[in-house]
C-alpha cells in the first residue's frame, strides 16, 4: 500500500466548510475503493465534479480472442507491435482473462487532446522505453525507463512523452494492486526484509489546478467500452487532497534482490500482488553461494498458474535467443524450466545481468488475435535436444 500523502490546500477538518479565497465553497469528493472500506483520498474541487455536458460515442474495446484454451508455450515478439500516434489506439491487448488484460503499446504522441479514465481496472504501466510525465488530477509524476506507474482505477490522466520512441507493457487489473502482504507489518509499513522501501516511491507532485470552463473531452473505459463524455470544466480543478489512494511510481532498478545459498523461488522477486496474479521483477544479482549450487532455475510444474515473462534488458541466463521486448508464456498444466544447456552452463557462474518483468496469473490466459500475429510459432519446441 502507499503511504499517506498530501498536496495543495485542504480543509482543517474533513467534511466541513472550506471556503475559496474570493468567496464560495470548495467541493469535497471522497475518492475511494471497495466501497468505504478500501484506500481513499479526499479531494477539494473548484467546481462539482459531477457536471456532464454531453455523452457522445462509444467504442467496444473487447479483445478479440484467437485461442481461448491454450497448452502451448509461446514466444511473442513484442517489439513487432507497430507504433501508433494515439495513446489509447496504441494499446494492443495480447494476453487476457477475467482478472487481467496485458497489453503492449508503442505510442508516438503524447495524450493531450483528451483526458482518460479507466473505471474498470487499476493500470500498471511499465515504461520500457521513453521519458515524460504522467499528469493526473492528483499531481504529476516524471517517469523514465524501468518505472512502474501504478494508476488506481478512476484516476483521470494524460501522459506526455519527450520523444516518439516509447514502449510500454500495460497491465489492467480488475482487482486492486497492492504491495505484497509479506513485505508489510500490521501497520502497513514495509518491513526491513522487503526488497524496496517507501523511500523508493515516486509520489505525485506539482499539483495542477485549472480554473477553466469550456468543452473538455474525457474518455472513460467502463465494462470494456470506451465512452466519450464532454465536461464543462477542466478535470484538473483540484486545489488540494490528502489520503492513500493516488498514483505512484517505483523503478525496477531500485528493487534489491533477495539471494540465498541455493536458488531462490520466484516469490522472492515479487513486486506487486492482487487476488488473481502477482508481478515480479528480475534484476541483476549475485548467484547462490553453496559450493555446488545450480544457479539456473530448477524445472517446475505450472499446475495452478500461467507464467508470463517480459524481457527488458541484459542476458537472461535461463533462456536462449531472447531479445528485448520478447514475451514468453508458460501455460499452466505442463512443467517448464531452463532451455537446453542453460542448466549446465549456469554452474560456477557468480551472477546474472538480467532485467525482466514476470506476471503469474492464477487463471489461464487467453491469446488475442494480435498475440498470434507476434507468436514465433516454434517456442514450445525449444526444450527439444538438438536433432530430436
């Protein structure tokens, strides 16, 4: 969970009169999750956030499923997703289920012509390439390669890129995304053995307060449909807020790997969790220090989960012929492990220089038509011995 944060001006006491300097009232909004039991923030607006001038068109964003029931290991060449100008149009779902949609995107242009809100899902944006700013009604976050940007559902945002060379891995979760329970004490503070701390959070700053009226287009994703609404006032009219429900960032390079005498299981790499999947970060680290340790992962059975690995940079020691932007999918129901030769050649190695994001889902993932267009078609045979 994030920590308490505050920006701008707020009332001295909740739910009481908070006057504008020139007269009139600010309008208080509770921005919360899970009814009134989840994390929340209190926002103070210049105008009521409820006014809508027009409801325009809608677009069905339901992913087109090509393979609903999959047993085949896959390799998707993610950088083959073509760049597109529009931020939303660039988002290409590749692997989905009822809990999570995983997309690739290569947007060339910043999102400035309209505002966007995902009312269905928390969004976890992993910035593979590109720098810029995430602009929200709760403040801005500067981002760089390696950043995870966690955008809770309901946040209104725009995104600015400094160039046209951008690559994102986007995870839309229909369950709230949290830091792992195993990292937190009963007060919610991250523990000493956690691989990152609150000091690593990139918190919203530079609160923008726009006192503007006119026609402001807001695109809202709800029940898989993108609705277009016109608001009569600028969505970024918050003068202040405080609480726990807000966007924040963490950079994969600040993840401090947990190592051991022998090979450690994937949970030591965990970065985020939900009820339905976990997200892990693989980073450069020293290998095991048992004199006879085998640093490569042992072969293991994916019985209860599908495993997705998104390769970011470096040399992934357990696989062969892997490049940046590749995604491997190891489906539940069959075991998987190192590529031929990787098990043996890892012995005696002292460390690895790999960067990757892993997503393990507890329900099977379906492949979209876009995913099949990226599939190399041969990865499931990569464990065959030469000549077999």
